[in-house]
C-alpha cells in the first residue's frame, strides 16, 4: 500500500535533506523525476514510492 502513499513537499524535503527552494528548483530543472499530484487547491503531493526509488537508484549509480 506504500506504493500509493502521498507525502507532502515538506516530507519529501526531509527525506532528501534539502530545502523547499532547492527541491522545487530540482523539480523545475528535471533533476528529480517526481510527478506532482494535486491534492488541494494550493497543495501537491508526491508518491512515496517515487522518492524511495529515486534514492535507491542514486545509491546504485554511486556504487557502480
């Protein structure tokens, strides 16, 4: 069920250890492959599984 778990930008930043400004800049520049999911008029969420997959792929790329 974690595949469909939505997390906020703040939670995503905490996981990635970055500021919200940096997070949104990375999204805009295409560094992060996350899709925004609108969950309110002024709020978006991100799939927890996308964040975990991204981190796991970064670890594999660093090792290789």
